[in-house]
């Protein structure tokens, strides 16, 4: 009885794995990618750049950066952010 | 059901192989459906291995000794809670747990990246399934957990008494989670290098997974230290054991990576270094697994000699060779985009922190593998002990603690002298105050490294406190929020920054506990008769008398006999606490010690009795071996009384005689062989660990979506405004 149950469990497990893993081959996806890898990479770069701008501002406000340094760094970071936005626009 | 378990393992192996093929085919040919098949193979692996885990768990819980694993690691007297956890007390059971956890975390990673890194993911899936193939192969061909013996023995050997501790129920799963999680950043790094996509999106994913593995492994290591504190070391939490070291090494490299990846994220620098760190951390995690399972090094935590060494060496060699090839062949995409602006910047501090962390790892690696090196060159196995490790790790740890205070107060890119003066004033003042206190108030002048560490801890506390105070003031000024709300919103808006600062605070707190307890611990080994006292670190320990329990083990470990002592602790004549250290004796399944002696002829362990406050730990432990030896005469006599005929008539006779032996112990106890200790600030170590965990959770927690969107919209407007002006 236990052996029969064992065989049934193995068969059920095998059937499940074949059905579940093979499902994409029976129903190939036709969805169109909304974003390319390059776009997503740029979006991530943009997020990182904005976070950096915020970090720099917080460093300035908490007294870790002089105003002169902050202005220079902030200007440079925003220029880099603009470049990323331009690249994103070109891809869209 | 053993056949189902074996079939599940074979099916798991086939699924991983099929998944690897599908992923690589899909990636090469651009066939999304095959990539999806590979992804689903990872999910299916969880289901298949869960069946295997469930079968083995049921066998342990139901005392099915037909399974060799159950017979060798459990017994009828093993309490239910420890039977449920006994699976990871065995080589094969813990391997099954390892690959099951790998499948769970891999599935989570694959699910979270289902819409990201489309080019990278198929290769990452192939690598993750490659690890799955390796470990399921071990289970199928080398160490099956479903091996059986017929007829089944009536009883099992029992779980190693050292593992009968609440921390051991959760410690291995946490540690294995840490180890298996390291496979994920490794897999994504390999995928990113193959596809030459070491970009910002990869950094986001790699950082998050590396942080998760760092957290899990850190918790696992600390639970192990906690277990050692109670069970092995009699009050020692770290012994520089090879297996302990093996877990610490990937954690250190991962810590370095979590810092240096920020430099890549912000400055596009250190790409080769970061790729090497993430690949190295995962390789070290596998190296740690190799040390535990191959039996090449002696360790209380290892599984002993096995045939798994060669497969692990091959895996490690493949990982190292593959990593080197990938980094070298992709050096064109790993070129730095910027250079270091100033040596006085956060980047420079992080680089120094990386050098120290990697240096620490190298020292620990060298000390750990030294027995293997000495064996290879001299033919004799020589090992290095804690003093060797302390000599090199203490100075490096001092620098590390100091850097965890310096990092938060210097800005990215460059710091000016005026700003530095302003930001370092309070931390330096705190260090100087601590130095003066150390030499005048607290008598710690005998240990210079400890004094320096205390000053470094004061520096960290002040610098992190200052950062929180200033950030909170800025937040209040900008938002007009109430004080508590301003603090919460400040942390929520900058989770990585303030989560990291909290981790630094936790590390400093942890080191405070380590330094104080290691330097100012007082320990005495004494034999105390009933009524005798001994003074340790200003506390008077008095043996008030013996304790004994048959079967009814107070700590619930399933020990048949528990002997101990009641130790009253007082200071200046006032009672502080009462400790009840015990020695637990477990049965010997072979029966070689005679009918009575075998009831307690197995392993014996000492359970630490501890009174812990935020200021100090007072502990007492009783040495099990001499106590047992003192009973040997009576045990031998009792063995002779139990003839086969009497035993057939009265099967409980050995227990009755053991109870008489225990009663005699209560009436005429031998001197109690005690280890008495007083250690200051140990609780700060555990508190520091909790703070680290809390900070790590803050750093890894997904940022609130609404806030992110609002901030993004505002900055987009500002960038657009700048564009308009330009």
C-alpha cells in the first residue's frame, strides 16, 4: 500500500514539474517589452544620480561641505543628471 | 516514503540540469519562452526539495529509525523540538537544508528581478541552478539523507548534546541562509560580466542581495557565538575556530563590498575591485561550506571526515578560475570613469576601510588554513591559536572601529580643513574625554589597546550622534514636523544613510562589549565543598549544595541524569543572585557501560548558569567529567546488581538504581568542580548585534514608494528648471 502511494506521489510530482516548467513552451508570451535593458539601466542611473544630489545637499546642510564646494559639486551632478535624461529621451 | 525522497532528489537534479540548458539556450537564441522555462525550473526546485524536506522531517518527528540519518542523529529520548531540528545535525540532512534554502532564496531573487536585467537574468539563473546541480548531486551520489537499514533499530544514537540548545534550532538555518544568499550576488555578477552590463541597474540588484546575505550571515554568526557562550566555551563567545572563521571571512568581504559599491555607484570607480569582492565573497562562502563538510580541519562545528572534499575543491577551483577569467576578459567595461579627487574624502575612507577589511580577512584565512599549509610543507599539522589571531586582528579592528566613526562625518569627493575642524571637534572631544576617564575613573590603563578602542568607540558614538542631531535639525527646519516625526521622516527619506550609521553604532557597541569582557574578565577554576566560598572579580560565590534530577531535565534537553550545584553570589555581604550550573549526562546506545552506567555513559555537557545585566555577566559552570568520575564506584556496584534475570523481571531497575546513586550524590556530594566568572559589559555585545541587525533592516527596507515618487518628481522639475535656464 505504501509502495503504491509512493509511486503515485512520484508520478504526481513529476507531472506537476513537467506541467509547470513546460508551461511557457505551450503558451509562448506575446507581450511587448515596455522598456529595453538600456532604458532600465538609465532609469537606475537616474535614480542613483538623484540620490547623490540629495545626499550632497544633506551633506551641505549638515555642515560637511562648504558652500563653494557644494555649489560646484551640485552643478556637476545636475549636469550629469541632465545627460542621463537626454540619453533617456533619445531612447524613448 | 524513502523512495519518494530519493526520487525527489533525482528529479531535482534533472530539473536543475534542464533549467540550465533552457536558460542558456533562451539567452543565446533570444527565446523568451525558454528563459521563462529556466526561471520556472528554479521555482519548481523549491517544490521538489520541499517534498524531500517534509519526508525527512516526518521521519525525525515520528522516530522512524529505519532512516540511517534519523537513527544516527535522534533517539526516543530526544525532545520533540530537538528532533524537529535534528535534521541539520547530520551531514546529509544539513546538505538538504542547504540546497532547499538555496532554492528558496534563488526563487525570491528570480521573482524580484522578473522585470529587470533581462539580459543578465538567464545567466544568473543558470549559475544559481548550477549551484543547485552541485548540491543535489552530492545528495544523490555522495550523501543521501534517505538511506535505510532493515530491520530498523529500536532506538537511535541521539542528537549530539551540544546541539540541544535553542540557538541551534535557528542558528544553522540562518547561517545557511547567509551562505546560500551569497550565491545570488555571485550569480548576478557572473551574468552581468558575461553580458557586459555592469551598470547602475546591476548595482541596485547586487547591492540589495549582498546586503541581505550580509544580514543573514551576520545573524547566523552571532547566534553561533551565543550558542558557544552557553554550550561550548563556558562563557567564551569566540574561539577562532576554523568553522567560525569560515563564516566570518565572507561577511568581512561582503562588508567591504557594501562600502565600495557606493563608490562605483556615485563615482564609477573601483569596478574591477567590486566585481572581485562580490565574486570572492561567494567563493569564500563555498570555502566555508567545504571546511565544515570535508573534515580537512579539526573543529567542534565540523561534520568530521567525509568524501565531499574533492567535489568541493573542484567547485571552488571552477569558481576561482571562472571569476578570474571573467574579470580579466571584461576589464574594458570595468574601467574606472573617475579618479580620486582627494585623499581626505569619504571615498578615500571607504578605500582604507576596504583595505583593512580585506587585510582582516587575509589574516583570518591564513590562520585558518595554516594547519593545511604546515601539513603540506612539513608533514605535521600545526595550528595557530587565539593569541596569534589577536595579535593581528586587534590592531586592524581598532582601525576599523575608528573608520566607522570617520566615514559618516566626511563628505564625498573632498573635505576642507574648516569643515573637518567643525565636524571632527565633537568626536575628538569625546575620545579625549574617554581617554581621561579611562586613566582616572576606570582602572583600564593596564591594557593600551582596550583604552584606544574605548576612545574609538566614543569617537563613533559622538560622530553618529552628531550626524543624527544635525540631520534631525535640518529636517525639522525644512518640514516643520514635530521632533519625533522629523526623526522618523529623516530616516525614511535616507534609509541607506541612517541605516548604515545605525550599523556603525551597533558595531562600536559590539566592540565595546568584546573589549571590556575580554580585558576585564575574572575567571577561577575551583573545587568547592558545600558551604565553601571563592571570590572572583569582587563577587563571592558560595556552594550551597548539590542538585540532582533523573529524567526530569530542567533545561528540556532529554538528559537522563542532571547533576549540579546551587551557587549563591554575593557582594559586600549582600545577595546578588543564585546560580544553578548543571552537568547533563546522556545515554550510551551501545550499552557498553553496563545496564546502569549506559544510562549516563554517552556524551556529557555542562550548562552555563548565568546572571546577566547591562553592567556585567556573572556565571558558573560545573565540569561534568570529574563529577561523573566521582560516581563511578557506585555505578560499577549498581551494574553488578542488575543481573539479566532481574532485568527481565524489572526493566526499570537500572533507573531505580541510578536514582539511588543520584540520591547518594545529594547526601554526600563531592567538591563541585566549578568555573566561576565575572565579565563586564557582555550584554553590550549582544545589544550591539541587535543594533547592527536593526540598522541593516532599515538599510535594506524598500523605500516608501509615494515618497520616492514625490521626491523624483520634485527633482525632475528642478533638473528641468536648470535645463530651461541653460
